[in-house]
C-alpha cells in the first residue's frame, strides 16, 4: 500500500518524453533536494504545473500542490490544484466540470456547466482583461463565437431563428433568419450580381452613358422644338421644353447617379 503525502510543487520538467514533478520536501527550495518523480495522471489528460510564486527570499510559497508516495525506491506524484488559478475560474455549480491552463497570468478554460450542460470557453486575448469566447447556451437556445475585440457570430433558435455575423462595433452585420437576409453597413461586391428572377434578369444601365444620352436628347429636342415653332408657331410649347429641361437636369445632375450603388460594365 502506498502512503501518500502532500507538498508544494516546486518545479516540473519533461525528461525522455515523461513528465517529472518535484515536490518540495522539508528543507528543500526549488528543485534542490526535491526528487523528480514520475507524474501520475488520468488517462487522456496531461497537465504540467506552473512554477510556484516565491517570497522576498526566493523561497517558493504559493502554487500547485502535489501528492507523492514511494514504492520501494520508486516515487510517484499527482499534481493537484493551484489556488492561484482557482481565483480566475468561475465557481462551479453542482455537476459542473472545468478544464483550465495553469499560467496564473494568462488562464484559458473550458467550462461545462452543471446547471444545464452548457459550454463556455474563454481564451486570453491579445490585450489584458479581454478574452476570446465560445458559448453554447441550452437555455437561451444559442451558440456564440466572439473575438476579444467584439467581432463574432451568434446563432439563436426560436423567434426568427437568426444567424448574425457582426463587425467589432456591431454597426455592420449580416443577419440570416426566417424572413430572409439583412445586410447593415457599406457593402462591396467583387464579381457579378444578379437580382430578382435570375432567368429573366437584364443588364442595368450605367449612369454616365445614360446621363450623356439624356443631355444629347434634350439638346436635340430643344433644337427640334425651336425649328418647329419657326415653321408653325406655338406647335412646341415653351412650358413643355422647360419641364423637359428640368427633368433632364435631375437625371444628368448629382441626383441622377446613386451614391449608394455602383456597378461596372
């Protein structure tokens, strides 16, 4: 029978592809006087403790624990909880399970919630106090993937069964739901675009040649009207010409070309 004892984990190392753990025995500091014991861990899981914090004299005083025992001349060790990490992991509800990294300054974790089996993954972002996140929420019927800067995607069941992809600030997004597709924000398409009934789609006139045509047509109409009035006075009414000139000015002016939609030949 093995008699297990508890100590602070002073250090760890990988030797010949095997994880070795150094328990801090009485009178030892760091790896000095601390034997390198084979780490015993559950099948399919391998976790290496982070080095302990030290006091002003350089003596380790806070970090992961380790259970260790001897069998003849062979020692075994089981790394245990690091209290520095527990402060950064959300409290577990009954039935919850957490898998986390062990660097006190940069903790990432996977949390399976005991309340409803939901999933939360938080990974440290580039900037402090920001995390990348993946969430599956059974109660809210939603799945979210969120970048630390704010960009992300949300899939929500119920109501209109919506999928939304948004930019950093959230003011540009694409939403696909039961009603169709909504695009909010400036849109650039590189390539062809067909709208409506594809089989009967026709080319769209471009503003510059259309404006040039309207200008030329109005000039010709005015000339024809003046010539006709020279032969039969009053056959081409000035009011009609004025109205046509006003309409032509709108088509050929700034209002005649969209500032929201552009197309190439």
